[in-house]
C-alpha cells in the first residue's frame, strides 16, 4: 500500500518519511549495533530457547495449559519452589510482529522471577497468518481471565509484553471485562519496546502476513482508542511503565513517549523509561539475568532527558511486589 499523501500540519511525523525510511524505522534489527543485522533474530531465538529449556528443566511447571478451545490457546506456567495459594502472577506476551515468536522460546524471565516467589505464565496466541489482530486481542483477554479464575487468590497480575506483545498487553487497558464475568486483579503493566499506533505498519512489509487494513489498525491501536475515548482507570489506578531501548529506532521512541503521555492524560499512573545500552532484542534477552534492571528492585533512571513532559515514576519490580504481598502491604 502506498504511503498517504503529504501530511497536514499537526499530523504524525511518520507521514513525512519516505517508504524506505518508514520501512527502516519499523525494522528493529536494523538498529542493532552489537552484531550483524542478519544474526540478530537467530541469536534472540537461541537465547530464548536456551532459557526456556533451562526453566522447564529446573522449575516446577505446567506446560501447554489450555486457556481456550483453540489449538494455539495455550500457556506455560512456572512455579516457585515454595508452595502458596496466594502469590503474584507475572504474565508474559512474546513479540514477533504478531507473525513469529512462541511461548516455547520466550521464558527469559522464569528463573529470576520464580526464585523471588512469583508465578510466571508465558502465553501463546495465534500469530498471523492464522490469527488476526482482533483474534489475538481476544485471546490475550481470555488468557488473563483464565488465570484469574484458576488462581482467584492471586496477589496481583502483572502483565508484561515485548514489542507486539506490548501492544497486546496495552489493549488490556481497554478490555471489557464485564462480558467475561470476572474482573482480573491486574496490578501493573510493563510495556517493553512496543507499538501503540498501528497505522504506520500498514505501509510496511511487516503487513505482508497481517493483511491489516486501515480500519483494522485503528480498531486495534490503543493510542488511537485512548485519544478518542479515554479509558479512565478504576481508582486507584495501577501503574503502567513504558520502556524503550536506547537503540530502538526513533519511531519506537516516539510511539512509547506519546503513548505514555496519552495514558497520563487519561489518568493512569504511567511513566516512561529508556533503558541504556540495550536494543530491541537484548532489552528482553537480559531478563535471564538476576542483576538486570527489569528483574531488580531498583530501577535505574533514564540515560538522558529525552522528554521534559513525562515524569519517571519508579515501579516496584516483581521481587518488591512479592515481599510486600507477604507483608500485607498494598501497592
């Protein structure tokens, strides 16, 4: 599909880009500086696969748990050594531009988090071309409901998504839980290097398998939906932390910052943070490390003042939440 005609004043800056530049902006591996472009995805999958194999071999788990009737509607659940009926739940949604990736190579964070008393669920969904964006959003919402019903005494569901997974996690801010007959105990969202306005992708090769129309993009863009009809949080609002990698593209930075600001204007406790020294891929690969910012209590501040209009609000990590839950504190 051809790019839209020349932008009007006030329109999104991506509309000024050439087709070639737009393609580059939404090709995350082309911004990686630590290895050759053609090696990035394979390396990412290898690290994810190794982490998953280790998690399955060393942690108590239930694999391929069905949260729906579809063949692809499965999740892997990993448990701490200590048995408990009440625990924090960390849900992870993998990336891959809604057309690649799997729960079977996405258990990066399992060992560090289960070691801290947290249950981790790595969720699968039907990627394109089998699945459509509408179906994926519905599947994720049903996976959240499934976990709430399965573990009604949970001490908070913390939903984390990477890239396309961050988009799907963000769509849960707009979910209609009443139709499911249950309100999940969501206590926080961690959105990592995500895309929140899908319209630019319609004009890139990333849309070749998605077959996304402009109407599909608008209907499934949390940025657009929150701008038109802000979904006000239930008081008190749970925190939403929007991460982007230092070596993500300018468009990924723009999308993250603008989505964070939109959330704040709608009343959410949202904050933006750039993680230094990482790119679109090792920002997640590093979740295998216990000393990484996303698996530690102390969050490092942004590496520079990219924006004066968003405030950085530290969000407790899973270890903090687990300890606080045991102490009866509220977050």
